[in-house]
C-alpha cells in the first residue's frame, strides 16, 4: 500500500495568518502532520492555539496562507470553491460544538442534508440516514424536530450527519463542549466505537480527559506542533 | 444538487415565512395585474380600430392618384396618368393586377328624377371596387358597352325592386348641373344623354351615387363633354386613378415605394393600418410602462425581503456550506425562492388582471348599454405568457443580488454569526 492510500490527512508547513488591525496573527505557523487511516487522533491546546483553524483547513472551510494539505490523497489547493464544497460533502464530516442542525427539519432530514448536495436521490438519502440513525441508537428520534432533542441526542444526530456521506475522516471540533459530563462521556465512547469500526477520527479539544481516549495526542501551541 | 431537490427545498423556504412571502407575492400580483389590465385594454382598443378598417376594404390594394407628391405632402402637383405610366405600373414586382379608372363628369339617371344624381365611374372588368357586393344581376364584363351597374337606391327609383331593374334601359345624362342632396352643383359642360342597360345592382352601402360603367364609355362621355376625342383625353387628362392589386398584402409597401419612385402619390389601407399599429405600439408601451412601475416597486419589495431573508438565514447558509453546498447551490436556492414569488405572483396577477377586466367591462356595459359590443379588454395567449415571463424575470432580477450575497458569504463567518 502506498502512503497516499494509507494517509487520511497529510499537511506540510501549514501556515494561516490573519491581519488583525495593523498586526498579523499566525493561527497556524508551520504545521506538518499526518493522520493515517483508521487512527483516532486528538489535537490538544489552549484556546487560540490554532487547533480549530487546523480543522477548518482540513475541512476546506479555510485556505492556508502557505503550505499544503492533502485529504484522502486530494490536494485541497487544487480545488476551487465548488470543488471544496464537494470535498466537504464527500471526504470529510464535521461535528461542531454548537451542533449546527437546522431546527425546521426533522432529524432524519438533517442527517440526509449533505447527500442533497452530493446529488443522491431522495429515497436513497432517507434510507441511508435512517440506517445510520439506527446504528447510533437514534431511530426513535428520526421523525422529531431538533428542538425536541436533548443535547446528547443533538450531537449524535450531528455525528450521523457527518458520517452519512461515508467520509474518509470525521472532524470533531470540541464536540463535548456543550454537553454535561455524562453525555460527553457517552459521546466519546461513541467516537471510540466508530473508530474501532474503522472510522478515522480527528478530534480537537482542550480537555485532557477527553483527549486521552484517542490513540494519539498532538499538542498545539501558538500555531505550532509541540513534540 | 438535483433540480427536484432545489425546487422542493426552496419551496419550503418560500412557504416558511408565510406572511412575508404573501406580502411580497401580493406586490408582484398587483404589478402583473396592472400590466395585464392595461395591455388588455390597449389590445381591445386596437382590435376595435383594426376591425373597422378591415371592413372598409382590401389591404392588398394600392390606389394611385394623378398627383405628384410634394416635398411636405401638402403641395401635391397634378400629374397625368396616361397609358405609358400604366404599363410602367404593370412592370412593378408583386403586382397582381392594374385597373384603370376614369370618372366622367357628374350626371343623373333621367328616369330616377332629381334624386338620382350620379357619379359615373368608368372602370375595367373585375376592378376591385366592382366585386362581391351585388344585390342583383352581374358585374361589368369584358367587352361591355352601353351598360351600367347601379346602386340599390337608384335601382328602386327606376323599378319596383332591384331585380326588376335588371335589363331595364335608362338614360344617363352626363354633364351640366345636378342636384346633390339639397344643393345644386353647377356641373361641367353641356349635358348629353347616353342610353344604357342596367346589368347589375350593387349594395348602396358602398356608395349611393356611384354608377359603374365601362371605362371606354366613360372616356367617350368625358371627351364629348369637353369637345375632345377619347384618345386625346387619355393622353392629355389621363386617368382619374389606378387601382393596383398586390399579390400579397406584405408586398404593398414595396409597390407603394415603386409608385412613388415613378413620381405618383398613392394610398393604401395597409399603410394606414401600419401607422395605426405604430400608434398603438406607443400607446401600449406607455400603458405597459405604467404597469411596469408597479412591477418595479414589487421588485424592490422582493429585493428587500430577500436581503432580510439572507441576513436572517446567515447561520443556515453557513451550515449548508459546511455540509457540502456549493456556492452555486446556495445561489440557486435563493434565486429559486425569488422565482416562486414571481411564479405565484404572476399567476395570481394574471387572474386578478383578467377578472378585473371582466368586472370593469360589465360595469361599463351596465352604465352604458350602447357601448360597442366588441370586447374592451382582450387577453391573448401572448399576453398571458409575456406577463408571466415578466413577473418571473422581475423576481429573478430582484433576487439576483441577495442571492449572490448569500453565495459569497464565508461559511466560517456565517457559522459564527449569531
């Protein structure tokens, strides 16, 4: 197997610089890392360390100022805006701290949402969403609106949405940030279980007790990886 | 993104904020209704005028007059139409027939008494004015001499009814003074009598005084009246007019131009109709413009609503983009939503405009029962399609900038938007 096929994510000298007034702030400052397929990696660091920026760059929501990033073998710099949208709908699945579900849709429709933009027909979308909700123990909630769900259930629904496209990597940005400790622990157990099933997971957190569930922990500070 | 999904998703967005969508749509509906109503009114009026013109005569006809058109149209100079000119007319392209006419001096049908004053028109067989209006008998035919086709009112003066007038021998007194209505017109020259046989009677709706006689007879009578020979009359005075028939009404303008190049003024109903069309085009344009202002206001309403909607849904746009919506998908969603405003508003506006026209028409007829029975408001298929298309176009144009704004929104900052 070539490295191309074994690596889910590969970055080299990744830098992201913002202008804040007259001064430039480096959110990422030469990050080089690899995530192999099937790995569960946690990125730890205090707020402002650049860990969310790293995730956004991998998700294709943000372009790096310099350096490059490959996800599932694809160089994101080569993609235009529409290409990046395709990247988000096919190769990566994102889970946010704020859940980011659409309140006017049923849970099953929220889960199926990414497939709309991938051009999957309605019947297949719904079937795949239901199967995934079933697998995550959420099938009884499929027809509910999101305002009828608890925080733990919302985040499970969000994970289902992130996984529905069969992504090469699941990107989770502080997924337990809005959950109580019991629900947070359950969520981490779910990520663990998904990873044992072969799902590559990249988790961003500032909480060491969460991070220790990962197979590997990377520390970020001031936009740099600490060894 | 599939078209069906786009349609379903944007319909959901359109139907979500009911009151706002309803108000925006109402704006488009009123604008469209106004456009429909005003154009239907203009179309109805135009149809009415055109109908009246078509009832006057044949659109394929060009009438040449013995004048040279002046520079400003007012200073026409007399110009003789002789047989040389006529043969030039025959050579013009798309000419199906050329008919000479010579009007003899005024006169009367002696048997009909003082009321039977006439204008003898010397015409050729099958001339456009001598077609399809008979009450009895026949039209003029080739080789006819000493015959006449007379109007019904004069036939009834010389015989008990129009059929009884056929075959009757009467005297045409041509020249001298005649009585037209209540006034006596001092006619030209010395009156002379010509015996003619009535071969046809035409409907006097066309004319109550014209008597159609063979061209040669008219020329002889005219020559006698002025002490000339028929041949010299042809050369010096020329014909009173020429009727040129085009093979098709679309070629009339070309024939008119050729006649003018030969130095003669001409008249054609077709050109009148074209001028009326032009006039109504302007009229319709003005009315459509008034309706257009209403649509413009509606468009501003749509744009405003869409801007609000984009702002309100910033976070949703961020989520859609984060899960894989391409910039084009986001734009399409908002444009489709605007299109719904146009479609629903356009259909409602059509109904409103049509029904409004019917109601106004009924009220007008109720108030004035003698109103012309032709429809006042005419809504044709082109107006239906045009108005609907315009409503959708206006909505799309209004939605374009807000949709582009949504498209260009950064997913990250949209997700952070509270």
